[in-house]
């Protein structure tokens, strides 16, 4: 005797409650795939259903506390909560099998983000040296260059401040806040995941370097990309967080240096 359930039996036999889906953060794509399958299954049984997904969100307060908001009535429904930590956990198991690589990733995640900030004072020193040389040769050119130095200071500062305010306002959850997700590098921060401030800061400083010293700027772009990858590998951010941070930081940095 077969235990296989066919669409007709599943949707037409008397049921205790209607089936509904809730997607945890990070599992939205998986939930959509499940929903598409269920919708097709329902149609094959003669049941018209646009979606089984319940609109929901999980807004956070400045304290890091959160509340769940379900946008539709679920009274009497059978709710399945979908989580998807398995992709990252598979990567984590792969790293666990390679202790040397795991240690390297952890070390780079800790120290590489400091490189753009450590190099930034060097950039300001180089710019001031150029300014002093111009001052003795051409005062008008020196005054113009002083404006560029001011941009090199204020553009990263305003981008960093804006990114900080934006991520606090949006307050998206971190990957490790979903059930079953164990990050490579444990953290206690809650929310403020989007955009990644590490990626934003590294990218805007790379844009400033590119304006004055393109070769060095290219190296800083590589460093920024590595930081993005490490933040995802560490389990501190989703890909969307670092991608948005890097694109926003570099775009605003380039606009501030080239267009202002």
C-alpha cells in the first residue's frame, strides 16, 4: 500500500486547517520555491490559490529587541515556518574539515577590516605633502588642492555617518539570528545588518584612493572585496548586506570626489 499523497487527495479530502507558510529572514527564496510548487499542486487539484505565503516582517527596536508582525489572520491555519541555514552550515562543515583555512579566514576577518582605516592616515599624509609642495610653487593650485583634501576627509565621514544611520533605521536581522544558524565567528550584535558598515567603509575609502592614486586604489578595491567575502563567510552578514554596502560606499565616494 502506497503512502504517497497526490494533489487531489491533499487538497480535496477534509482537512483540519488550511496550509500557510511563514518565511524566516534568509529563507525567502526557499519559501517562494515551496510556494510555487504548492500553488501548482493546488491548481492540478482544481483549487485556485495565488499563494500560501503569509506576509510578515520582524522589525527591531534600537535596543535590538524585535517583534513579529503577521499581516493576515492565521486563526485556524496550520503554519509551517521555513528556515534555510543549511547552505551556510554546509560551508561551515567544509571549513571545519580544513582547520588551517578556517584559522586563516577567522584571522583575516578580524584584521583585514583594519587595513583601510590604517592606510587612510597615510593617504592624508601623502596629500598634505603634495599640498606643501604646491604651496611653495603655486598658491592658487595649492588652494584648489586643499579643497580636494577637504573632500577626502568629509566624503568618507558623511558616507560612514549616513550608512550608520541607515542601517540603524532599517535594522535588518543578522544571519545568525535565524534558528539553526551557527556562524563561524560568534557575535552578539542584533540587527543593523543592512548595509554592511565594514563593506561601506572599505569601499568609500577605496574610491578616495582611486581618485588620487589609481594603482593603490585598485589594491584597496581588492581589499574591500575580500572584506565583503569574509563578512559573509564569518556569518555576520548576508550577501545582500555586503553587496549593498560596497556598491553604496563606492558610488557615493566616487560621486563625492568626482562630482562635487
